């Protein structure tokens, strides 16, 4: 079974290069001022995007973005896919997909099995991918806490989906075994300190995924 990995919250050339060289299939850039991983500079976003080979998907993380914010970020040419972490409705997801021509991934907050069922029912017809992450946390993504993985065990989801939340080099193999995830997302689990990525942990995480 091939498992793809996304390293999210990258904001420096060195950590981005490490993720790409170690085999990340997706890299994530955060646009959310309250996050320690936020990339404020459009010039930096453009420069980072230009470092990524075409074989790797560049994902922009947004939280309830307006059209102007999306347009400004997409104008850098650094984003291939939108990752929506807020309260975006299915109608908003469909509108953004149509407006931008980009693939869209919707994040589903999970606490109970019903959360998965509701999320899939609402967004399966409009999103290209889903991401399941814990409902807890003051900020979207990067909170370092897993949810009960057995909620996803044996479940069929009609869209490609990512498992996120609390993953790290030491537990990603078990997470994949329990959930059957074919794609995993990590941010805080490969950080030396909050918001600061570790090249060594990035390599360790991707090494653990590579042998699955």
C-alpha cells in the first residue's frame, strides 16, 4: 500500500527543500495570521512555490477566506490546491472551485462517527479531497492532538482523504494501520518548537511513511 504524505506549515526554503527531497507528495503553505506558521509575505510565498517541482502538489491552507485573499495568494503562482479549514459551506467550496479552477480539499473536524458521516455527506459532491482532523484545538491544524482513529477503521469514503492531527514519526504507522489512510498530513509533529519545523523530524516522518 502506498501512503502519500503532506508536510504542512512550511515557511523556509531549507525545510521546504528537506520535505521535497525526502519524498513529500504535498507541501502546505499557511495563510492564517493567528497561526505561527502564517506566511505573510506574498514575495516569500512566491519564492517558496517556485522551489517546488511539478511532481509535488503545493497546497494553500485558508480559514474562511474572502475572494480577495484567495486571488492575491493565487496570483503568486505558488498554490495548486486550496485547503479549507474554516466553516466554509458546501456552496462556498463549490464556488471557490469554480472561480479558481483549483482543486479544493475540505477539512472535517472529527469527535464522533457522526461528524465523519455528516462531513462526507455534505462535501463529497463538491470537494476533491477531504481531511479528517480532531475537533479540539483553538487554531486550525498544528495542534498536535489525535482523535479516536477507530472512528475511521473500516470506513469507506468516496473521496480521497487525509488523516491529520497528532501524527508524528513514532505513531504514523499505527495511525495508518488503524484507519487505512492512504494519505497523511503533519505539521506540529515535525516541529522542534511551535511553528519551527525540524529538518530531522521531517526526514524521520517521511522515512516512516515510505516503508508503509
